[in-house]
């Protein structure tokens, strides 16, 4: 199974594998080191004031989605969703 560019939310290990999806359709990941299963929705992070603006600013400056997600410690899907939602005035 291919590894994914995700770190464990508990031990920060990179030995994380896609575990499946929960009933809501969110990707679920499993950590090989501590066996924690977690989701990468990270919606709570994106609701923090300023995160959306940071995502947009980094994208505007040429950062890749993966870089933004890693830097801000949020999910890639959150970055993509934020950018999609921000294009209305573009
Ligand atoms: Zn872990």
C-alpha cells in the first residue's frame, strides 16, 4: 500500500497509511507506529481566524497544496476546499 503525505496526529510519525473512509466520506488514516486511527478533515483548524487567509495568501504566492497543508498542519482537502470557495471573487 502506498504511503501518504500525512503525519500521525498523536506521535507525528510519517508511517501513516490510508485506512479507509468513515461513513461521512472522510479519509481515515492509520499510524503504523502507535496504531492510532484518525481522520484528516481538520475542519477545526480551518475554522480558526486567519487560517483561510493564510491558505489563500500562500497559494497566491505559489505554494503547493501539499506545502500549505503541511505548513499549517491542516488537511489537504481543507486547503483545496478553501481555495475553491475563495474563487468566487477571482
Ligand atoms: Zn502515531
